[in-house]
């Protein structure tokens, strides 16, 4: 039936009247923001002896973020820092890693001691992070005749202080050996490797141990099946979610994604030493998800936090972005993240827009909160034009979750369900206050603040470690800029906050978008940890005024990023990467084609050393007696990963591993979408080892034996060095490529 303009206008006026009726209702369990944020502080102080001091933010970025975050957690654990962390704030892929970490730590079936007392760092690392080096790297690149700790597949030894090379089975379990691998010691990392494909369906064996480029047929079949199921769900979706706005979760692709995250990062791995049929035909059978689905609750997390056994886990989503075509077209930019960053924690949930409550919205479990935080396909997105939002809902590619907004009267919620489209778009779907939304739509936290830093900034923790691993091949630092601009311009209070990283030359110009064609070269990342600060003093751009007056704001930042140093930095990894480049150039096709492993080995053998997972941070002498480096102010990690170098030996010269826009390896900045859609056990290992390598270096500031005055002195020393040795921006020659000269990598 065609309605005249007058009739349409009358309908819209009627809807407008409905939208204004009944008024806002009290939020169940509602708290003032300050009261919400202060929950648990007094208990933590009583148990630990001091108020929370150290926070860790694991940013978004899909599977790449998860892989790098697992490495960061490993490095911090081995350096004794995770025992000191008071809060972990996660977004999207960073949440995958945190789900894995807290599941291992608290599941009594995996950690019997943990229910009584917290595991020591070395115990946790040796049990859950223990791994072996893929055999192909040992045999092709490490030259076992000259590598004193190397062994071949035929003579690995259970008495070695590390797991050695992986055995031939893809499961890393070898029932025919009497040595270490018949006990299935590396099952946790092997499980993570083999279940990297979060879009695999459970109806077939999703465990896989192939390179991404060798697995295209299976991936193609998998996605063809997904498309067919999506087409089927479109018909079912049409009436409840297109004709009406009931927002039923009918997306098969969303279910597939959720299952993949839980299967890889939540499940307890099968222990093949207990049952041989768990590892058959090169497959490790799926693990048990029951505990994480039913027993890992926010109440459990709160109980353990208040005992002092774990950090506070804050999971960040987005709520309140304009998501229909008309409101998104009228307001195309992102709203201030102070409004839309929605957190779920052991102490409740909320945001600046919807207020804070001691109740977790919708009684969601932590694993559900993680999948919501990772729902990157959703109409709240602002990456693509507004017309994309129109397509997501009818195509069932709308992965977020809508929960009733209890601040809106029940009558308004009931009326909304009977208003047909497109008229429901004008009834309580957008606005700048809670009463303007009939539902709270939750989706990927990266659609508001992707670093996960804001939750820690609000809690005023003095020290924050940022693991920034979203897509940033161009080195534009866009997530840092989003945080910087938001705190300076949109803080919503009388006090503006300023974000500074002295090592990044002209960062203000980047963040003000005055340098749109330039970025920082991720292959000349000369400071493994970027030091910065958040301050209310606009003039403190060197971060040296780190003892502000009472009532003032100052937080130290320690930022880790997937990037590579050059040989000029003096960093051991940079030296090793230069060695790889030299040997590949000398050996030509013999090494590139892997036809002569002896020719490849000389660069990798002296540059790396296998380090048993859980071995203490290799301090040289007493911590307080160590001389400062000439580069950056702390001793760099000597243990460059053999697996990382092995991966680069194989993937830094052939076409499949090289970015065509800048002629450098895809790693350390593979595209987020593609690595999530088609990861591999070997990409997992490379990113994990890179994150581990950088995170261990934070031991110089926070490791065992350090104290507050020592940490402050070392921070000041390192930040002053970085201010005097800044990273200079370079031109981005080609779209999709890095900043700086094309082909200038590993120099």
C-alpha cells in the first residue's frame, strides 16, 4: 500500500510522540560512575597491601591480536610481571587471549593448585606455555650439527631443559617415544596452533596444521558452506529482523564465529597421554568446553580477584553508535568513546551513555562477553560507508547482540516490537542519552576504543602496558590517535587529558591528520617498548614531570607493537634479521627454495637460542647492578626466538610471504581480516614469539627485585633517551604498504 506524504508524516509524528512518553526508568543496580570504578579497590588493597597500580590492555585485531597477546602474556609471565598486574582490559581479539589465560588459571581440572593458591609465574609458564620448535625449522635452518642445543627428529631427548623440536606428528604427541612427547607436554600450545581457524565448522575435524597457502581448497569449501547457510538464514531472518525490529540472533555466521573462538581459546585441550584416541591420524580431537561455558562466571572472577589470585578482567564492547542508514548518514563519525565504550566486568557493566550498574547486563557469561566484544561485523561499524549498514541486517551479517534497555519503560519496548519497518528506525534507535534507545546494542569494542586503554585510564592506575596490535602496516598509529584526540577534546569533564609518546616525532600532526601520506616505518622500529604518558599538563610532552601535585593526573604508558627493529638499533633481533637478509642474498635460490638447508643455517644458528618455557628472565647479575644499555636505557632480551627466525627464513623471500606494495614480509603486520579468516599454526607461533620477545623486556621495569623508585628512575632514563632518538615519519609510497623506502626491510 502506498502512503501519501501526509500519511507518512502523521506516522512519524505519532512515533515521535511515542518516543517521548513514559520517561527514563531507574537503572537496576545503578551506581555513580566513581562508585562503580572504585568497587574492589579496598579489598584488593587489604589483600595485596597496596591499591591497584599496574594495568595491561590487550587491544583488538582479530586472530593476529590474539596470537600476539598470547605471546605478551607469556613474556610477562616469564618475567614475573603478571603476578603484579592488577587489571587486564581487553578488546576483541585481545579478549580471545584473555579468555584462554583465565580459563587455564582457574579451571580446577587443569590447575589443581590454583584453587588453593596462585601459581607462580614459572609454574604457569612451564605448564601452559610450554612448546616445541616446528621440526621443519630445526631441520632446514638451524643446522643441528653446529647448533649445540638442536636435535633431529630421531634423537630428541626428554632430559633437555626445553621441549626441543616438535616430533613428526602434527599433534606434537608421539606415543612411540619413551621421551617427553609421549607425555603430551605441549598440548596447550599445540591446541592453539591447530585450532587457529575460528571459522571452521564443528561438523568436520577443524584441527589443521598446514600453511595458509597450502590449505586454500579446504578454506574455499568451508566458506562456500558458510555462504549457503547464510543464504538459508536470510529467509528466516526477514520477518523478525527486517519487517520488524525484534533483533533475534539468527545469524549462522555469527554462531560459526562464536564456536570457533570458544573451541580454540576456551576449551580444555585433550590430553593424549590419558587417552591415545584423542590424537589420531594427525588430528587432536576437540577439547572440553563445558567448564568455560558453565563455571567461568563473573562472580567467580570477582571472588578470585578479591583473593588476590588474579587481575580484574574488564571486557570492552561498543554500545550507542548510530547504526541505521539515516542516523549514520546524518552523523557519520564516531561518537566520543567516553559515551560508547561499554564494559563488562566482575563488578557489573555500563558506559557513559547508558550509565553503570553492579549487574552484568543480560546476565552474560565472560565467554559470551568476549564474543560480543569481537563482533566486528555489525551495523555500529564506522569503517565503511553508511549504505553498508543497510546490508548487514538483511544479510544476517549483523553479529552484535541487542539487550533490552531497562531504563526505557516496558510499554515503549512493547510498542517498538509492533512498529513495522522502516518506521521502527525512527523509534528509540539513536541519540545521545539512554532514554533514546529501546535496546542496548553491543558489538566489537574496537568500534569505540580499540586499545582497551580507557577502562584503565578511568581507574587511574599509575602504570599501563598497552599491547597495540591492530592493523597498522602504514604506521599511522590510528588507535593511539583515537585515544589521544578523544581524551584531549571529548573527555566530558573540566580536566582534559593529553597523551604523549616522546619517541614519535610529530605525532600531533599525525593525529590531526596533517600528515595523511606519512607513517612510522614498522621495519625501523628502534625502540622495542615505546614509553609515553597520560597527563593533565599539556606542557609535559616529554613525560619527565612524573610526580604531579596531589589531585593532578599522570599515568606511565609502556606500548608494545608488532614491528621490527633495524640493525642500527643495536637490538639483538635487528641484528638477527639483518643476518637473515644477508644469507638469503648470498645463497640465492638454494636457500629460498629450501633445497639446501646447510646454506640457510649459518644466519639462524648464532642468532637464536631455544629457551625453555618458564625459565626465569635471564638477568645478568643483580637487577640493580646492571649497566644501562647504550640504546634505550635497558638491557635488551638476548633470547631471540628460533621459531620466529625460522618463520622469517621461510617467508621473507618467497612471493607468498611478501607484501607486493612495499616488497617486505607481511609479518609483523599481516592484514587483520585475512589472518583471522585464514591463519595457520606457523603464523600463530611467529606472532606469539614476537609478542613474547618484547614483553619480556619489561622485566627491566617491573620484574622481580625492582621497586618503585628504581622503576621511576629507569622510566625517566629510557623516556629521555627516546625523546632524543625519535622515530622519524616516512612517506607511504603505495597504498597497503609500509612507510619509508620500498624494499627497505631488515637493514
